[in-house]
């Protein structure tokens, strides 16, 4: 290993830049771009908008990251958001009819019902992947269809109203200390996930299971339990985002989340260097990835890029990010 | 040792046989169950209907089969179908809108551009997967959105009407010796594909690449080229199916793809195309497509809500995974 | 979260020098492990057939046998990786049922396999504590673990940095990490599977000192090795396995090398390795100044002639496999020239190599050799599908294919000769024959063998050697890369030795003998301690 240290260092540097350095550079560039071309970007309302959508996305992407770390994949997150939104709104409306004005009953029950959806779908995903060792793509493709079907069936495509005003006005659309409430929830979640990843056995086990399943099992890591937990957490985080989005919007909608949220959550994670092969991923970078994507979407909106075109751009970004990630991995393996 | 090996082989065959026979039996049971609820299911008209309906799915599932055999996957199939439908319909109507547009030329150009769009999407997938080593799910997830964007942008989200009747007359209402055109097209596709998979170096290469990509490369097979061609073929075949569907509806539909991705994957995997790569054939696709078609036909005739059908489809996908697992354990 | 029953103390207890019991080795006491009539089958192979084995406290019990003799199956059963089909397995007098790798480890059975049980993307320290983290209520005590791992590594005397990522370590250091990991708990039985295969001499010496310490503490050690020198130095008893059956368990004292090899192979050495009449002719493969992009091999000069077997020996990870893989086009090349029969071969790639008559036979036949889910026929013809004999204009001549493959497979003695069986149902020896058949489907002048006898039984081994002999007789050039010393010592006309990516010796004639080769293996040239 003594020759060509220069070559090795250069390779190492390239791979570093490819893995971590890309994001801050992209972020700075996009903000600089907006500073030059679209001053509206820096309006307070717009910044709130960006922060809100970053928060929603970061929560979902953090869940997606957990699943990716155990070498999995979750296509159903968008559908879980839709299902959560409709179920929670329906529950609140129904409970609200039975106990009018009893917000202390209505809101917790609604939130529980919403989280229950995440738990349910996450359990199906996790159990199938952990016990059948089948492709997570197939399983979550199946649950994607199931959850979307359920959400549509519940609402017949019509928005569900009837959530307590307190929930929408005093929480969903409120500001705490000058910032949208969602931002605090997202920060708390990111901090919690960071703590779990770096400071707990469970976090370490997730990396081990994704990094070398056989080694983890031999070392006594309860691999199946960890895989199931990752899927359940992922779906429940998606549910949490669904609850926040519904509270902000004021109605339960089966069209919420959907394809675009799923795509963005995967893109945010992949941009942040989360490996599709498992074992690698940091939540703080994923949050940055979410921030970048939200700025990008917002910028495209401000610049009046057709929303259909935005979908195309996202598709390209996802594929390019994955290609770069693969490239970086290959380099690493050669060093 | 050879004795024990032989016994082993015998054992495998019995379980393998059960795995093989399960699907046809399930198919018949399904038909009977639906028929019990609704007699029309077994009427001659409906059976012919099932055949015609399944010919579309057969085409899409056989496209999907090509890439699944290479351990791949095509999530963009449905939206590619939409994009092809919209773009070719736009071209046909557009070239007829002016004075004196030639009908034959318009249809020809529409078909050509439709297949061309398919080829482009396939090339995107194939290059990303084979040359840039992007995970097939991610690559086709990306192109899913790209083709969705193309479909909705080109049509502005609305159906493109006035597709020439003559086009539908050929690809939907046409027949040879009383056999409806869709069945003919599906049959031709299957024959060609069967020949490719069973008799050509390329087909053999796909099986070996799916069986063990690394070993295939060591053995000197051009893995990247073959995989790319598989994705292109997949999308071109899907484009063919899209043109047939456009002929049936008589309009270019930005939502034509709908559940097709899910249905095509379900059909291929249920039929026995292994998600682990290297296993599967045309016969599997026919059986799988029939199964899925009978399921949705039966539910339609029994007036089951479309959203419920979506849930059932999701369950069927998961069931397909179970089946795949069982088959893998059997061999 | 009931993740694992981690008791901080468990990590503390097993440190060498703290274990209480210290019985004298060899004393007659209850065995730690007692195995009676154990059998185990895998699809196509009976890996173990009615084997007895026991391990006493404080002894080094060497498992000796060829690759595929059943050694790894036996240690895997003891380590709980899989269960035996039949037979008794008792640990400290207690019969064991439903053993898992984790339970085995908790009970004090610590294996060090050749395939590392390390997570590449995690640090040394994280790996050491994997599954037994020091934690309170699920929250890690990172300080305590840092201190402990530093202590243990220092006590064991290995040059390991606890906070380095495993992926960034050399193979030797990964091996050390694996050994440290095995000694983390309270160890009663230590299983070492060719631990020195990737260690340099200095580290090997340290390992042997450790083994002596552990013995004196009453730890029983199962040691798998091929190296006579090691066996002579360490072994108390030796169990010889052949083709899944127990040949004999004998006391190490007074056992001769030849006796062992004959027990292992079941035949005299000169019958195992056919005498080869090397008739060196023109140079078919010439390499000058070859350096790989990843640096695994550097500035290599090398040639192989028609009509002789040219060997390359060296430790695991010395770059010998990578060298011939690069010639075939599987490893990117940074600099240097490759000439095939005098013609420069600028950009090696598998298909181009095959076209020039160069064929490579990978050591890992599962990962790189065969499509296990496809029939033998397809696996044989795959490399020759471009030839007129097998296909015209991209369309396969199925009848001709069947006939040709049947013929070639028959030549190699594949049993049973049913070419429609799936490759996955074959034994190791038959799999190798399928691979070799591939080389015979087309005109091949240069055969690159990478560990050709790994995982196959003696009978198949002899057949592989005979095939090599026949090929050399027909004027082919054979390059044999092997970690099995006897193989290269007996078969090669010329033998190269590689060490840390460089060619360090080219031996001919009487220089080809064990001591000379081993001396080259252990050459310390300054950068022995990889960063």
C-alpha cells in the first residue's frame, strides 16, 4: 500500500466530494441562483413555505432512510400518507359528531387512528420482508396499491372535512415563536432519529443488519425484529407527515402524498448518500437533501415551471443521484 | 453420492410439478367461483371477451418478463404506455388536421413515433441500469415520472380525440379468419418472444445473465449490451400494446397506463417468472395474464368497486411474492 | 425492545489472563465438546458422514483434510451455523439442540472463520461489540466501549486502531479484528479456520503466543490448517477427515508429514500428483511491467510457455488471483503490456480473451462461475455461443449444442452425464468439471486456473490434475494460481511467488520446495504493517 498514495488520496477526495460534498455545494448554488434571478424567494411567506415542505419531506425521507439502511425500500410511503389523512379526518369527523367540541377526545383519537394506519401498513411490509425475505419492492408495491385503494374507497375521492378548528388553526397552520409548528415537529424527529442512529443499540443494529446480514445474525443481532422495526418506523413517520399535512390543509384527502412524495423521499435519501445496498446513511444529511429538493421545487414554482415538467425534473434528479452514488461506491471499492 | 443426487432430483420434480400445476388449477377455481356468483362469467361471449382483454395484458406482461429475467424490473411501463398513446394520437390527429393529409401516412407515422417513444424510454432505462449500474427500481421509478410528465404535458392532461377510425378498424376491430386482431397481435408477439428466448444467443444470454450476472460476464457475455437491449425491447413491446389500446379506446389517453405496471408485474410473477432472475418463459406469462384478467373480469361482472379492485390487485402482488418464494424453495 | 441480553460484565470477563480455571493441558478430563456419529447433507453432497470428534480443555486439536473433506461443515455445526441431520453433539456434557450462532457464542464457543463476520461499513470497535454492546436501557455507553476495546486490543498485542472502518483495513488487519472479536466474550472453545492464511510472520508469531496463553487457561482450540510447520508447532491431537468421513484421530507426537498427507488423500503422494512431462515451447503469455489500477499487483513481469505449467504462489491477498484476472480482463489495468503469442493484447475483456484463446477459471464457482439455476448444457456452451459450431447468425443450433456438450462433458467424466440437470444440484467437483468443459468448447491455448481444487473432493482433484497433464501434453500453456502449496510444488515446472502485490521470486528445478517458497511468503520488506 506504499506506492501511489497520491492516487489513492485523489480517489478518496473524489469519492468524498461525490458522497458528502455534493449537497452543500448544490444548496449554495441553488440559493445563489435564486438570489440573482428571483428575489421573491426570500419573502417571509415563501421561506415559511419552503420550511414547511422541507419538514414534511424530511420526516418521510428520514423513515425512508431507515428502511434503506436495512437494505430495503419503501414504495408505499406516499400511499400511507393518503390513507393516514383520510382515516384521521374521518375519525375526527365521526368522533366530533359523537362528542361535539370535545377536542381533548377528538384530536388524540384521530391522531391515534392515523398512526395506526402507519403501524398497520408498516407491519405488513416488515413482516413480509423479514420472514419471507422477498424483494421489498414487490411487497411495498403491493401495499402501495392496497393503501391507495383503501384511501380512495373511504373517500370516493372527495375531501373529508369536519376536523376540529383547534386542530387546524391552533396547530396545523399556527406559528410558534415565529416559525410554523411543523418545523418544530420535524426538528424533534430528526434529532430523535439522529440520537437513535448514533447513540443506541437499535441504531447500530440497523447499520449492522444492512451492512452484513450474516455477520449481524452470527453476532446475535435480532435481524428480523430490526427489519420489522425499520419498516414500521418508516410507515409511522410517513403517517406523522400525513397528520401534519392534513392539519395544515384542513381536510383529509386521498390524493395527498402519493407518487410524488414517495419519489421525493427516495430522491432526498439517495442525494444524501444513503446507499441503496444498505448499511450507510445519516439523518442530518437526509434532512439537507430534503431541504435541497424543497428549494428546488419552490424555485421551479416561482419561476413558473409547469408542474408536469417538475415531475420530469425530479425523475432525472433521482436517476442521476443514484448513478453518482453507484459511481462513488465503485470508486471506494477500488481504493 | 449419485444415488442421493438422483433421489434429490426426483423429490424436486414432485414439488416442482405441484408448483407448476397450482396456477392452472387456481385459474379454473377462480373462474368457477366467479361463475357461481354471476352466471354471465362463463358465457361464450364473456370467455371470448376474457381472451381479448388478456391479449393486452399478455403483451405487457411479456415485456415485463424480459427485464425480470435479467433480475430487473420496469416500473415505468404504465406511464410509458400513456406517453406512447398520447404522442402517437397527437401525431395522427395533427397530421390529418391540415389539408390533404394522407390517412395511411398519418397512421404509419403515428405508429412509428409511438414505437420510437417506447424505444427512447427503454433506452433511458437500459442505459441507466446497464451502463450506470443504477438500481433498476430507481432507474425506472425515475423514468416513470419522466414519461408521466411527457404524457400529461403533451396532452395537457386531456384525452386526445379523433384518432382515425381506420386505425381502430385495423388494430381493434380487424380479424383474420374470425380471430380478433388483439389476439393475433398478442399471439405474434408471444411467438417472436418465444423464439428469441429459446433459440437465440441473445435469449440464452438473458437467462444466464439473470441466473448469475457476474458469471455471465466472466464467461464473456456482453452483459451491458444485452441488458440494455432487454429494456429497449421491453418498452417497445409495451409501446406496441399501447398502440393497440389506443386503437381500442379511439383516443390518446394520458391515464391509459393506470394499473398496467402493477398488473403486468403481477401477471409475470404469478405465472412463474422468478424475481431472482434467470427463470421464466412465454407460457408462464400467458397463464399469469389469464389469471389476472379473469380476476378483474370476474370482479367487473360482479360489480365490485374499482377501488376494491385496486386493493385486491395489491393483495395479488403480495400473493405473487409468496408464490415466487414457494417456487424458489421447490427448486 | 428486547434486543439482546447484554450484560456489560460479559464483555469484561473473557479477557485473557482473567479466566479462573487453568488446568494443565492433556490431562484426562471431561471433554468440552463431544460429537458422536454426526452426519450432514447438502443438495448433491453428503458433507459429513457419521463423524466422531471431541475436544478437551487446554488442547489444540487440528482438523486436517482437503478442501471439501468436511472440516468447514464440522466447525459450522459446532459454531451453530447449521444443525446436523443426525448424531449427537454435547457441550460440557450437555447435549445441544437448536443451537444458533449467537447461542454458541454466548456459551463460549467462538469461531473465527475465513469469511469474516465483520460489517465493512462499521468501525473496528463497533464490530467488536456488535451484539454485546455496553448499554443502559438501549442507550450506548460509548466511553466505556472505547476504553474496553482499546484495553483488549492492547492486551492482545495487535496493531489495530479501534476507530478505523473495517472496509479501510488490509486483509491481515481484518483477520486480527476477527480474532479480537472472537476473544471478547468468555471463551471456552476457540475455532480458528486457517487464521494465518492472510497474516504476516510477525502477526503469526503473536497469534501463536496467544494460543499458548489460551491453552494454559484451559481453552480448547479447534485449529484448521494445511501448513505442516504450524501443525507441528501447535497440535496436540489431529483429526483427519476425507470426503466427509472420519479417517483417524491421532496424537500429534511422532506423526510424520507423509503419513498425514496419505491419510488425508487416501493415496500415496506420487499417485495424487501425476508426473508431468513439461516440454516448454514458445512463450504464449508475456506480461511486462503490469500494474493494476487498484494497486493489488504492481510492476509484474511474468511469462508462461506452451507445454508447461507455470505456478504462482503467495499468501491470500498477495495479488496472485488479481494478476491473472487482469490478464483475462476482470481487473482494470493502470500500466504495462500483455502479449498473447507475441501479439499485444491492449484492452483485455473476457470476450476478447476467449477469442484469443485465453480462458480463466474462477476460484469462486458460485459467485463467478456458474448460473446455478440454469442447466449444465447452457453453462458449458455459454463461452462459445459466438462460434459457428454452436450458433449461426445469433440462432442457436440446439441439436448440435446438445451433442457437443454431451461429448465434452463425457470426456471429463461428469457423473451422472445428464446435461439437463441444474448446475446448482451438482457437487463441487462436478461444478468444476462443468467449468473446465467450458474451456474445451473452443480452441484455448492459455488456461488460467485460479485455485482450481478449492472445494472439490480428492477424486475430482486427481481428475483435474490429469486434465492439466493432458492439456500440457497437447501444447497448452497453463497458469496455476493456488494457495495449496503441495499443488504448486508438485505440478509446476516454474513457480513464481508473489508478496504484497509484487513478484518476489521465480523458482525453477530443485528450488521449487516448501522452505524456499515459505521464505518468500514471509519476506518483510518494510511496509509489513499496512496502515
